């Protein structure tokens, strides 16, 4: 996979409102969360960590650039996703569901 090979990736991404943007990321890991697959990655254009729903990703392609080694917030994917999920639940006004990795 591109994450395992340490490659940077570009893809189209549709947000929850259907707005499409082009993303340039350094992928870290694919995870299952609430019966969906997500890509955890460092977004190079936004200089921040992001979680992308895989079903909203279009035309992923390796750029040939090498991904930098970065420490994920919280120290690991599990901690990062738990925090991101809680933040999203607060944003949406809903209780977080179970986290499955």
C-alpha cells in the first residue's frame, strides 16, 4: 500500500456537504470505525492531521514523493481516532459510537 511504502498521495475528496477538494497527504493507516473505512493521514496543504472516509476518496494516485516520518497526535492511531471521534460527536451533537480498529 502507499502508506506502507511511505509515499505521498493526491486524491479528490468529497466532504460531508458534497464539496470536492483535491488533497495531498502522507497516509499513515487505514482503519475501520463504525462500519466504515477511514484513512488517517497528514494533510500537506493544511499542515494538520486528517481522517478521510474511504468511500469519499476519488482517483488516489501516488505522487512519487516520499512521506516524512511524523508522530501522530496522542502517540498512536487508536488515541488519535478516539479524540477525533469525540470532537466530531461534539460538533454534530451526538454521542460517539464504538471504535473498532
